[in-house]
C-alpha cells in the first residue's frame, strides 16, 4: 500500500487480460507499486495482485479504469523511475462472434484451449449453469443426431473446474450479439469437476459452445465433440465416458 509515502499516479484502462506494471529497469530508489480501482478517488479499493519486488501483475476487466501508484516504502524514500506497462492479450476466441470452428463431430479431434485472460460475458444469463467465469467460444454444425461436447479426458489436461453452455442463434454484432442467442443447455461436473453436455441437434444448425469456469476459475482444457451418427465403438476411444 502507498500509505503515507510519496507517490505518482497513472491511469490505465483494462484490456480484459493481465497487465504487468514494472519499475525494475529504471528506478533510482526502492520503488513500489500499488494498483487501485473505483469510481471516485475517495472510495478506491486495492486490487489483489501478484507482486514481486518492483513488478506487479493483475487481471483486468475490459475498459475498466485502474490507478497505478508508484511510491516508496516511506516518505523518505523517493526518486526517479521508469514505468513499463505490458498486457497479455485475451484468447482469439474470447468473443462469441470470433468462435473457433466448426469443430468436427468425430470425437477424435482434440481442441486444446485456455480461458486464461478471457473476459466474463456480460449481458448473458445462466444457460444450464450460471455463467460467472471467463469463457471462450467454439461452434459446431449439427448433423441431426445427439451431439456431445465434452471436457472429460483421461489425460487430465483440463486444469480447472469447467462448465459448458450451448446456444443456437447468430451472435454477430449485426444480428444483435449475445442477446440474439437462445440457450440450449449446459453442464457442470459431469465427470469429476469437468463438464460434458449432450443435446439433440438439427442438421445444418450452427451451435455456439461456451467453455467457462466455476466461480471465476480459469485454466487450460481439451475439448472434444462427437455426434451419435459418428459414435465410436466401445473400448475404441477414451472419449466414451460421455453422458448421453
């Protein structure tokens, strides 16, 4: 905390990803960094962050303002400094309109992804499960049979408590964005803390699949999608722990 020490304030706007502020390269004193946010200076709150000596990293909300204060440990410690700011970008499929796909319905095509630095969807309600954590988007094209999107995998590459929500509709900005989506359903904890969801598809229909986390959790995952028409014989693949 800046406390009673002398400090200089900087305004930074959130990118939706992680931002790192550092005075390590150029500082003539024992510099420290505090990050705060809020609507008014009289009611700012300190951001919990990963602090390491002269560097601090925190997760940001897109377009939210953050106040970065460079200061010393006390009033007698001050000097000149250089402040470097770097941002870790959000995943390419952070926005529904940029969803990756179509994912093959063969059950053997593994799509590795991450929700780290993704944003929490605003303006979208619960769909099978509540949407509280950062998420990334994919899409599949229905073939007229039951389709399963699964994060259940024996490799253990899904590193957090995952959820899946599935929608139909056009989420492009020109069509009305997320407000034009219709919830099909979702799942949490189909196999341990991993999610898997099955729904009856319409042939040729596009479905948006949102992979997100429970209570804000983020991490990496492996996603596989299979339709009933492409069902793999029992014992031929570990994916058959799906829920139909």
